[in-house]
């Protein structure tokens, strides 16, 4: 008997240890571990797919306890009752929201508690009622939505069929009248100024060439700066008095703005007379000996009675110190046989030729 006694003690100790371990594991799994716990009953209206005893309970996303019991309500076959054990420090209120969430790739269900106002009662809460549809998974929600869509389509099958038939009739009509529609759209573009812009026609002035032999050269370096003009003359369009739209001039453009065009052709006129002593633009050199300052006063077609091309310039010669050596007004005009772009440009060529010759002769004489 003495030999068998230690074996009986050892066996009893091992069995007691095994029972204690199993008991501890069961206690952890069902009561949530250490610390004070509070038990609440949760009521779901509808199914709770996949929810098991031992599932986690989250409060604002933080695990605070576990599900300890699940069962069907005997008085209502659509209702599911659950019992949860959560940490007593969890701020469960009478208005705390209850729902079912599905976590991870496998969609493990957990009970989710959310918020509640700080003014709501905290004590004495024993029953939490989940919102309707709280146990519905995403898959079930998608199925319900598709079921509702299918019901709507089934109820409106006739009107939908008529709508599709009308669309087909309309598209067939568009196909038969494509050419007419293109014409209508093209007309609307022209009416509203859309589409590709109309091609403009560019015209230029011609500097006079028959200036005779060089009898006197310009002493020193002469420059012709950019002419000055009012804003109305800073344009490439043909100007008229009175100002209105005249047929044939909608696509008319001078080769440059009127002041720059006059500057370029005046320099051409001086070069045609004596290229070796011709003036330059101010930007082409430093401080010139003399400057020919031009102000454009008129460059237009006067269409009051008979159409006349009019040019009016004022010219001043100044030296390095800015002293005015000489000044003069130059005016000329040329009647038009008819009011069209080609005839107008020819008239301006003739009037400008005379003005350029006068400016050239006056400048050489003054210098």
C-alpha cells in the first residue's frame, strides 16, 4: 500500500491540474477574462448570420467583451436574443446604438456598440435593442437591392419596352437625315460665329521708288522711332468715317498695325533715295544724332459723299538734346473710283507716295 500511495497522489494532482486549466480556459472564454464585468441583453429584429457564442463585442471599434449566450425569442420567431458580457468601465447608455459588423476577409461577425449621449442614463440599462436590419450583411443588402430593382423592372416592363422602341425610331430618323442635320449645324455655326475662322486677306502699302538722283545726303545718323497714334489707329483694320460696316471689308487686314506699317514704309522710302544714309529704327542703335518723330492723325476712308482715302501726319525733327529743329503737318487724299479693298489700297498707295516724298524732301532740307 505504501508503494501505491505516491502514484495515487500524483495521479490526483495531475487530474486536478487538468480540470483547473480547463476551468480557467472556460472562464476566460465565457466571462471575458479578468476585471469586473457587466451583463447586457441585446435584442435583434431579424437574422444574425454567423454570430457565435464567444464573438467579440466592440465599443467604438475597441474590444470590450464577448457574446456569452445566443437564443431565439420564444414569443417572436423573427427575434434573436443575445447576452453580452462587457467591461464595467464601458460607457453603455440607454441610447447606445447596437449593430452587427463583419470583419476581415472572411466576414467574421461581431456585435458593435456605438456612442450614446453623455446626458443619457448610464445605470440600470439591461436591454439594448438593435436597429432594424442591423444584422444584415453586405451580401444580403446587395441581394435585397437587386430584388427591389428586379421588382421595379418587372412592374415597368411595358413602359420600358415602349421607351426603347421610341429610342430606336428616333435613332433611325437621325440616321436617315444625317445630311440635313449637318447642314443645320453648319448654318448655326455660321450664325453664331463658330466653326473655322474665315481666311483674312492682307494688304500692304508700297513705298515710292521714283525719287530721283541723290542731290543731298543726310548728315549724321537719323532714326525714326515708332509713330504715336490714338488707340483707334492701333489696328490692322480699314478705318472709315463715318464708322460702320462696309461690304467687302470684313476680311480686310493691313500687313501690320497702321503706325508700324507707316514707319516701315517711310524707312523704305528713305532707303530708296539713299540706302547708305537711310534712317534706322530707334531699337536698332543707341543714341542717334537726329530723330524723326511721326504722329499719325488720320489714316482712313472718308465715305461721307464720294469715298476719299485720307492721310494726315505730323512730323518733328529733334536733335540729341531733344531740341526741335523743325516741324510740319503733312496731309494728302486720293479719291476712290469705287469702294472696295483693292481700289482703297491703290488710293492709299498714291496718297502715301506723295506724303512720303514730301517728308523725305523736308527732312533732307532741314538737316
